[in-house]
């Protein structure tokens, strides 16, 4: 855990430094007349301080080699709710990352291609792939769900409500 | 007061508002029942839809979703042992055991009646306290607002389950995101990089939809929830005399605890349900029996989370400050509808305030009717596969984000925040302070810059004005308390480590 904390703190530190530099370029103004860069600069300094604190904390923990489970469990969390409830857990597991990473990538590509492919085709493909490959449902079930998730909302929101959803390449029909 | 209540009755009983109050309660019950989507996710998804309604109707519906989820959450906790909503986690402990012992009816009934009593207590407090608090806060200048917002964020982070530094980092990140877009005073673009979408800033809706809707979907795709639905027939849905006798105290205490914790920033329904359960266990003559099917363990948290859900509206209506993430989203709805919320809100918009208050009374009664007789229907809904549920969430997220500006970039932003939200959760960075700060960021910046202009650049104004000074001292004290407890824990751990080193023969050798 301390390792992951350290990595994330370094990322936050880099972000804060980048924001601080950008804010300076925006114009800081004076204390009695703050410029547009004043507020983000101040905030970035705070982020920098907190990131440094987390880095120090993580380094100390790494040094002391504390047991991560012990350190994470606060009293309120010790209640075990049920055998049916699964905790989301800390950190990343290979199997889960494959599934979630794939789903995330698909959603990202889907959102980027929303205008090009159009709402119907985009939602159909995204939902079909997620249901068929990630959730491992049957071909028939996946097709029905994907059709319902793409055509139904299009008919309701575009045709009936008049929301003007992107048609993309389907405009040729 | 009487005139105001009449005004509220007039507004709440208009057919449109009554219908949307019902829709809100129904959607809230559904969100409460179905695991995988909390009230914050549901409200985030429905926010764009509410822009087409009048602000009163929108708030009536959104409020209905919030307190409706508190009712619905108990049903899944009791029957399936899975909390449909985080505030109902603790109800699983005794509620499910009661169901296993054939007392599901009693548990469900006391949860519903406790919710009604706690909710009504919360609304009464909201109704009577809010106008007085608004009068007090009318003297607040931008200086007090800055200090109050700082305190609000510190309390939110302090009460969060995760590390305080991480919480503060998330809050600061939210403030930074709030600074993206055009600077309102100078008109200069900040962190826009020629993107027309970013000119208006990073919107609350795509961020909240991403962090609460898409993240939930991603998280649920990695695990499969086992659902063991209670199959036996539910007998009586009316608590027995004995049930009432045992639950009266917990319901009373739960109402007060829920109300008090609900007002606190960061408190809300989750904290109040856990606290009231812990208190019941402490005051009980048989604390060892908690977790084995004690009705007190259902009555107290279910009452408290409803009282808290209503009380959370007090800081929003009187100060314009959200007490929790759902309130932050509702504040977002106010801001996007062009309605400033603050000390003058109740006097300037009595129709909205009293309309919402009366609708809450109606909604609470609707919820008892919705929750008790319709339990068999809700149980059937629990059998819906996640493969059917998540496409529905995705469709609403995509539609909601796209409909903001009819621009696919908003959808991309939503997905990016969804993925970020997943990473944050895995790294135990609670995204709640981020959204909270994103909503408050622009208000904080404006107030801070106004204060500095008033004080001619002197920071001492924050400590020379008494209210501001007190608020900042409390914030500083909370941070110190957290640091001290961290040091104590570290010391204790070191001692323990030393002890184990001495005790372990392997290490000695």
C-alpha cells in the first residue's frame, strides 16, 4: 500500500508543479488585487504540500515496513457486514484489471466515436461487447440487451422527446 | 408560519409537483433497493433532466430520490444481506438475521415506521430551525463564507473513512478542477487549451456521473455480487406490541442522533446510521446479542439515516453550503438553474422552501405506502441480473452527459472521470471531497478574492472577524486532532512491533 501511495503522491506532486507553473503564467496580481493565476497557484501549493506529506508518510511506512492491513483498518471498518457483501478492496488485481481495463478502454473509445458512429451504433457496440465478453452472457442475450440499450433510448429520446442524438454514419440510411 | 405552510401545501399539492414527488420517491426506493447505484449516482444521472423542470419541481424530485433511497436501502439489507445503499450497511447485521429467523415482516415494518418517524422529526427540525439559522447567517460576509467553506471541507475530510491527507488532496484537486474555465473577474481563460467545452469549466454533471455512475459500473464489473434472496413468505408487515416497546427508545435516540449528525458537513446518513447503532449497542442491557437479530439494531440506524437525510438540507437552505455529496449535487442543480442559495434563499424563495418542506411530509408517507405493501414487487426486482442493470445505467450516463451541450466531449470527460474514480477507489482516495470542492470551488474563489479586495490584501481579516476566527480555529483543531491520533497510532504500532520482535524466536535467531 505504501508503495502505491508513494506513486500516487508523486503523480499529484507533478500535477501540482505543472499547475503552479501554468498559474504563474496567467498572472498572479497582487494581494489586494489578485489576478487570474492567484487562486490556482495557491491551491497548487496546497496540493504540493499535501503530496509531500503523503510522500514522507509513505516513505516512513516503507521504512518501518508496517503491516498494511493493520494500518488501514480503522475501528469503524472492522464490522464484517455479511458473507454476501464483498469489499471493493485495495490495489489492483491482474484478473480484475484485465476486465475493468478492457471495459474502461471500450467506454473511452465509445465516447470518442460517439459523433462518428452515432448513438445507436456506438451504444450497441459498447453494450454488446461488455455483456458478451466481460459479463460472458450468451450471444442471443447480449444482442437483445444491446439492441434494447441502443434502439429504445434512440426512439424515446430522439424521436419522441426531440433530443437530437448523433446519427453518425447511420445518416446514410 | 401558518401562511407559509399553506403556501407550501398549495405548491406541493399541485398535480405536477405531486407526480414528481412520487416519481422521486419511486426512483429513490429503486436506487435504495438495487445495489450498484447509490442516490448520488442516481441524482447525478438525472441532473440534466431536471433542467427542463421548474426549480421547485426539480428539487422536490431530487430530494425524493435522496430520502427514498434511505427507505429502499433497508429492504435489500434485511432480505438479501446486501445494502442497496451505503447508509443501510449496518442494518444488514440484525435485519438479515431477523429475516432468517422468520421475522422479516417485523424488521421491514419497523424499518419503514422508524424511517417515517425519523424523517418526520428531521423535516420538523428543518422547518423550524432553518428560518432562524438563515437570519443568523445573514450577517455573513465573504470572509465568513471562506472560513465556513474551509471548515466544511475539513470536517468532510476528517469524518471520511480514509486518510486525512488523501481526503485533503482530493478536496484540493476538486478546487483546482473548479478553477478551469474563464476567470469571472478578468475574463482570462485558465487551463482551457483552446477547448471550447472547457471554456465553461469542467461541469459538475459529467464529473459526478463519471465518479458515481461509470465508476460504479466498472467496480461492479470486476466482482459479482452473490444474492441470496429470502424466499420464505413474509408474514405480518406490522410490528408487534413487543417490537414497538423495544424499538421506541432506539427510534427516539436515532431521530435525535440522525438529525444532529445530518447537519454536520460530511456527516449525513452513513455516519448517523453507524453512530446510532453503536450507541444502541452501548446502552443496551444485552450488547452481546447485537448482530443476532435484535430489532433495536434495525430500528435505530434506519430512523437515524432518514432523520439525517432531512437535516442535511438545513445548511444548504440557510448557508448555501452542502452537508454531503448529495446536497452538493442538489446545490449544483440550484446553481445550474440560476438560483443562488444562501441566507436570503428562504425569504426570497418561500414558495420553493415551503413547497419542498411540505413535499417531504407527503413523500415520507408515500414511501411507507410504497415500501410496505409493495415488498413482493421489490423482491422480484432484486432478481434482475447485473447484465441488464448496467446497460441501463450506461445509457442514462451517456444520454445525460451528451444532452448537456449536445457535445460528445462531455461524454469523454464523464468516462475519463469514471476511470479516474475507479483508480481513486482502488488507491483509497475518496472521491467525495473532490465533487464537494468542485461545487464549492468557484464560490470559495469569489469569496476569497472579494475578502482580499475588502481587506486590501491583508490575511489578518480571517482572524480578526470573530465568527471567521472561531470557524478557522475549529478547522485547525480538527487537523491537529487527526495528526495527534496518527502519531499515537504510530507510537502504539512501534511498541507492538518491538514486542513481537522480542517475542518471536525466529527473529531472535
